């Protein structure tokens, strides 16, 4: 009999400035009382294939993971063209892909991002179009890229009607302890998470069962 495969949590590729937090999240999710396999680029546990680019490897991991934990910080991340206002970072693309695939997901956003967006909206610089009038000075320490705010809006499904939006919860955090408390509260009940996955995402659960019985091959 094949041993049941652990649920896989992918943590978004955000790294700069939160290395310690990522180390602690990884330790939490793989430690006593937690039974997850964690895919995290920072720790080198993300499946990587040489025929794929970094961007392709990350999106492939989003497709194959069971659960997705996204972290939005004032640093937008790598992978985008800073001279092209339409291009997106790898982390931003991961979040969009998780939403497109309707992945079971939990999202965190730093308080600075939430506050900056609200402040600009109060100053009549609302949404992507409103913020086009603005530009950050080089070396800005509050946000390093305006696209951080777009990423937050995509995560909270701001483009959808508030009454019909589902999966738009993004938890604000201002310290590592806040982020760890949320992560612990959401993922500590492993059996509840597994049951939630089976009841709300039956197709993925069925595919996972097939992979277990076939030794990981479909």
C-alpha cells in the first residue's frame, strides 16, 4: 500500500527583505504538528527543470501544488521589465495564476502596501489609471514599484463586483509575528484543510488520489 502523499503548500517567490520570515514559515509548516511538503524558492525546495525558465518553473509549481500561500510586500519582486509598465513580476504572475486556477489559497499583504493604496485613493489617485499620473523616485523606500498596489488589487479581486467576489480575503500583517500567527491558524488544522480540499476541490483531490496510487505518475 502506498503511503498517502503529503499536501503540498507553495509559498510565493517573494524573497527580498523577508528572508527571516520565510525561514520561519518554512520551519513552521514542516515542523511538529504540521504535515506539509513546502515548495519555496528561497529554501530551494521548488521543483526546478532545466528546460524551463525561472518564470515557467514557478508557474508550473502553482499548477501542481495543492495549496498556495502568497505574500505581498512593499518590494515588487523580480522577473518584470521595469521600463514596461504593463509587465508583471514572477510573484504577481503566480498570484494571478493561482486565482485563474481557483487554487485553495491564503494571501498576506504587508500593512505598508495596504496603507499606501488607501492614501493614494484618498488623494484621488485611485486604481491603475489614477496612479499613472505618479512615479516613484529612484531608491524609494516605501514601495519600490507602483505595481505592488496592482498586485494587491488583483489579489483582492478589486476588478470584480464586491457581492460576487469569492476568495478575495487578503490578511494584513505588520510584523513577522502577525504573518506567522495567520499561517499557523490557517494551516495547523491539517485534517480540516484536507477535508476542505476534498469537499470544495473534488477534481484536484481525485487527481491527487490517482497520483498516490500510481506512484506519482498520471
